C-alpha cells in the first residue's frame, strides 16, 4: 500500500482521533511541525499511537523560525519516509509551502485539508488570486462540509476532486464519557461546583468568539425567564481562557449577572466530558468561525445546540428544531429568546440531544478516514501537477516571506 504523509501544525486530541481512524484504511505516517500549539494549551501526548509519527521542532522552539530551517526539517522528514502522497493543512504557512515545494521537486501529488469558507473573513481580490495559484497545485482536497466544498470549487478545484469529512472529533469518546459523568452526577457536580442547570459555552476568550454579546444575551434571557416566572433559571458556564477574561468579568458585573456566570478556565481533554455531560444545552455564538469543533463535541455528548449562523459547521450539523437552532450572532434579543425557549422544553430537550447524537454520528473520525482515502485514491489517479511559471514564482516568493 502506498505511503501517505499527513502533516499538521500540531497534534491535538482530535487530530490523533482522525489519524487513528485513517490508519485503518491508509498506510500513513503523521508529521507535526511543532510539539506545542500556538493557540491551545493541549497536553501534547503522542505516544502509543498505532502509526508512525514525527515532530519537526520541539515544544519550546521559537514561534517564528527561519524559512530555511523549516524547509530543511520538512525536506528531511519527507525524504526519510518517501511518501507517494503528501497531505497538508490549508494553503498557507511556511510548513505547507515547504511540503508543496518538496512535492513539486519529487513529482509527488499533494492534497490540501481545508475548513475555509467564502465568507469566514473579508476576501481581497489579490489574495484570492494568489490562493487560486496555490490551490491549482493540489491534486485533491479534503474539506469540512458543504460551504467549504463550495469555496474550494470557487478557487478552481474540480468538484470530483473535493471530498468531505475534515472536521471531526472522537464521537465515541465524548458520548461514552458524558454518559459516565451523568451516571455519577451528584458527586461530580459537587466536585466541580457546577450549577444544577446551565448553558455551556467553550471557546478561547478572544474577540471573534463573541462572548461579551453572549453575556449580554444571557442577562436578557434571565429577564425573560423572571418575567415568565420560570421555576428554574439556568446559569452559564464559560469554559476557556484568554486575553478578554477580565473584560468579560467586568461585562458580567456591569449587567449584574456575575453570580450566575462561571469561568472555570481552560480544561484539558480528559475533563471536557464533565462539563458537557452535566450541561443542559450548548451555545456557540462566534461572529466568524471556519468550523467550530466544540459543536461536534457537544453534539456527541448529547446536547441540544444553539449555534451562530456564521460558523462553518452550522449548515451541516444544525437542523432547525431537530437538535437546536442557528442564531444571528449580532442579535442579542434572538439569542436570549432562543435560550429562553430551549430552557423551557422539558422532555423535548432530551429528544433534541438524541437528535444531536444522531446527526453527528455521520461526522466522526471514520468520515475523515473515508474522505482521506478517497482523496488519496483520486490524487494517485491524477498526473502530478506541473507548476506554471507564475505558480513557481508565487511559491518561491511565499517561501521567503
């Protein structure tokens, strides 16, 4: 079986779940550029995997490394494993450009993995032109869902070379662990000091996650619930951390909801099922998001979801009234109203949680594996792409930026 090298910037838990599933149907070796993530404080535990793995730079390597060092390390790694196909994340970054350069020199087909949509950020014509030139060098693409496939086709990738399934998590892990947590609910709820009923949000505390507006919506939800004389008013748990933590705490204080908002900080993978398992519903209110893997995790855990329409996952994962609702992330009143509605569903809440698990069951690591296998087969069927003079010049320029 032909060897496939799959490259990620850093191995997080969901990367390892995807690669583990893919290794059952593809002969792969996995390469991470750095042993630590620039965005997430994951425990980078990579031992015990059933497939070969390599790390180009240790966790304490400088974030901004010389282009020559990355090119040299990437070339050495690919020379050692000598893959028949290389798979890279996206179409930007020195590591991706270095792998692409190696593939061109060795006439090896390359596949991109992408979760970008046409609308996840403001597009600039000249950047889109450059992107089209780079995308034109790929033999196939593995993307998140339908909006991501549409964007890949806009960038010039033929439809028959675009495959779905990039954005998946270990569904079995979350469903099993969340069920276990619920089975020990009183003790675990007391241990973690979690309220009896709560909405859960999990995100980095950065601007695009829209948490300040979510806090405002939560305050408005409490007003609605109090006016309706609701027997129980849910609290709000904001899982995560980041630069805006103090600003969010001030917002909660200003709106007089501090006592009902909990910020337990960033939690490692083994603790996440506790928060999902004891929550009533999940909120994700980002103003822009390429996908939103926390939504996968919440759905696998059996939670109804309220998800921003600006999240890349919404079109594929949120079915109106079946497992939740899509939200306008700029509309505080709509968010508050949906929070109030979902908090009054009673038994219907469990049915929506079951709907989430049913929908997400089609988007597990096995789907990543199937999509990757199909993309590899397609890439091997294609004649290796020879870059034009313009593509070569652009790639060399990008490598030296």
